[in-house]
C-alpha cells in the first residue's frame, strides 16, 4: 500500500532534534552573539531559495510576519481585508490591529480553504488585500486569488503558517503572493520553538520590514558594535521588537536541511490514516489537486453524528479516555463572542465553515509519531465507532 514507507523510530527524531538544538546553541555562542548575526541571514537566504523568491525576513512569529506585510501594503484605518472564518484568531486579529476590518467569506466545502468566488463577492471599494489561509497544509487556489487580486488592484498576502512545504499548481507557496507568512512555532512542520518569516519579491517592502522589525533603527546591534562598525544609528520610523534570534535561526537551518525527510514521514502517516480509516463513518480529507503538494500539517476528519452515532465532542472525549489526544481546527471565528459583537456576525452567515467547525477533529500527526502510535489511534477509533 502507499503508506508502507519506512517509519523512523521516533526516538531517532527526538535525538536528531536535540542534536540540532545543541549544535545551534554551541555554534551561536561560539560566534559571540545570540541575535542578528550570520545565522539569521543564512536562514533567510536558504528559506528564500527553498520557496524560490528573492527576499525573506525572519521575525519572532507568523503573527508579526502578517503585521509587517499588512503595514508594508499600506493597510490601515477604513480599509478591509477579505479572509476566511475558518482559521486561528491571529489571522483576523492582526488585521484589526492595523486599524482595518477583517471581512469574512465562506470556505470551499471540499478543501476548507477560502472560496475564491465568495471572496470576490466580498470585495468592496474599501478592500485593500486578500488574505487566504492554506488550511491544514492544503494549498489554496492561488491562481484564482492572483487573478482576483489583479482585477481589483489588491495586495495578496498568504497565511502559510501550516504550509511551508506546499505547492499550488506547480508553484511553491511563498513565491506566489505579494507576501507569504510562515510560522515556526513548536507544533509546526519546521520549528524554531517560536518564530516566523515573511517572503516577498519586493525589495522596498523587504527593506521596510527589516527596519520595522527592530525598532525602526537604521542599524542593528551587531552592525553597530562589530569591528569597524558605526556606533551611531538613526531611528527611521516608530518600529517594533519583532526580530528573530540567531539561536532560533540556527535551529531553523538544521530543520530546513531535512524538511523533505520530515514531510515524507508525515505523508506516510497521512496515507496510513487514509487507507485504514476508509471503512469508518468519518469524512477524510479530500484528495490533493493536480499540481499541488499538501504540507500534511493537520489530518482532520469530520464526524457526522447521524452516521457515527455520537457527536464530534463525544468522540473526542471517548478518545481522550482511551489515551488518544486530539484537537479542533478550528472553531469558526464568527462563532466567537468578540467577532460577533464587534462585526455583527452570527451563525448561518458562513454555512460551509460552520459545518466544518461543528464536526472537525484533528488526529495526531507529526514526524515523531511512530507506526505503533498511528496504529493505536486507528484502533481507538475502531473501538469507539464500530
């Protein structure tokens, strides 16, 4: 079967991760600095080459990558940004923190990604950007969004927190939109513990984000105090403290070197789930489109209470009792009190997102999952549902 790819002992994965962290610490300390030196620039360069774009700017989270992208796009008060309600709250919150308004459009029921047709219907004369999310690692239809952005002269910003390995119709995620924002949080496919990066082909925007990410200063600490460096600097703007540490970048470089290996391992687990859960009353993820590469970040099933005999929440509780931890990605944003009250949203406005929100369950998936762990998840599902 397709899933019969050799599973690496998870102890080996943890051993290698520990080795990467130890090597990063030793190497960074040997250089004499923890921030803004050679490791960060190297990580930025290697990730830019990996996705096929000219510039990458390392920051301390995907949220801050999104914030700098919006600011570089001139997004502010009285503007609107069209995005999906089926996402983590940071996607909408960062728009709010620029002074703009997030405008939701419903998702495609098969892919769980923002529907380009419905996004087009949400565009108004106040819209300045499109912000699709590559949900669970599945690439959004970037060809459609690129066309829509061109038609209305909109900035295209990708939330690729789940999708560092993704390919959309033959093009690497990170090289399609005007800005693409990645997350390197502890749970992500490529992790630096905390951290993020934004990629772009715009040199002026890259320069702006690099300056804005460190207080708006014209020179960082290393260039000021390195031999021959000029100690004085200019504050060019009221910037932020968003920079990535050299230590984080060093870990990221080690992770990036074996990103394909880790992706192959998660793909094997994904294929195993697909094959062995086929006879259960669960809706599994849709197949990947032609020319796409799924990053395999989150494996979600939908639980139809009528077919399964119990609700999603009941299934989650039964699995927890069996020792299997699961997650929910995500409760649709328009169902949360804050967004309902602030933007006058209510249930019924985005039915496809609500259907997923009410029934989705994310199964364990990581490069550290052993074949016996995957078997245990499958067996627990059979024990509860059959």
